[in-house]
C-alpha cells in the first residue's frame, strides 16, 4: 500500500483546523492543536500562505483561510451548478437528436467532460465523464476558445497537434475558425479529431454573461452531416444544440441571447 505524504496530511489538517471554530489562530495554537513543533507548523503555514491558501493578519499575526480556497471552492460549485442546470436539457437534446450529448468546461489546457448522456439506442457505450478533449480540434474546445479569453490563450500556447488531415493547427487557420464560431454561435468538428466522427457545440453563459462551458453532440459523420454535402452539418441538429445551450444559460440567469 502506498504511504501517505506526511507534509500534505499536516497541511490538510491545518486547513481543516482553520476552517472550523475560531476564524483566526496563532502559531502556538495551531502547533499545539496538531501536536507539531512550532518550526514545523510555521514552515507549513508559510508555504500555504505563499500559495494563497492561508492569510496572516498583519496586526495580530494570527492565521486564517485565504482567498485561493474560496476561488477553488467557487469553481467547484460553478461546475456542479452547471451540471445540475443542464441535466434536463441535455436529456432532451439526446432524445431529440438521437446522439450522445457532452457538457464540457475548461481544465488544464483542455476540455473536461463533466456530463455525458448516452445516445438513446441499444448500442454499447462508455461513460466519458472525467475524460479530457483537446481545445483546438473539438467542437466543445473551439466554442470555449471562441468565447473564453483564458481558453483562447491556453490553446495558442499549447501544442496544437494534428489528429487527422483536417485538423487546423496553424494560428491563422485556427483564428479564422474561432471568428466563424462567434459569427455562427456554434462550432463544428467534422473528422478533425476522430476519423468518421462529427460533433457540434454551442456556448453556455452564466448570470454575468460569462462563458462557463459548452454543450454539444457527437456522432457518426453520416448521421450529423447532410447527405448532399459531407462537411455540412444538418441544420435541425445545429438548432437543437443552440436551443439547449440557450436553455441552460437562461437557467443560470443569463437571460436572452
């Protein structure tokens, strides 16, 4: 069995201690409560302070939880609120489109899948919640890059490798796709990430009109694209995805788009 890292255990215990009871504690109180030497406790506190997880009051010298924990906690809550608000609408989208539905958010230079609704048929499928998708080639990723400046920067700084001969890797071509995405209100991926697979996605905004995620469908090219033009997505599917994104955005307080 792998051994736990003692310094991390102590840091976690310190954060729990500061999160309960009195809001501010001195070094002696923290060390005594956790059974640590003052020097050890001070070293951990100093590291946590440098990372923004702990703050020290200048006047009293006492410690309290820092703003970085609040930021991380808010991000966690935002993702879970997004998923909760999207549950009904993504189920409806899967039924109306007959395809798999994905909900994605920006995470570590990629798209993190936070919700996945299976295609409503009897085929064998694998749940992809927690999977990562690339920003530059997938429909979900392009939507995030088009509407979220942070995602845009992450994609430009990352290695935009080609997955197929259709993947747009050069900066100029990629920027053109993002301009087109903003103009149309949705993004497409027709065999740019996986051969024989197409997807389309639209942005989700919160009450501040900030982009918080993207929702889209994925399926075989022959089902998502028009038979008369292989690279053209079916308009009824585009409308369904955009309607779903608008509905989730409204539930998050974004109002009309």
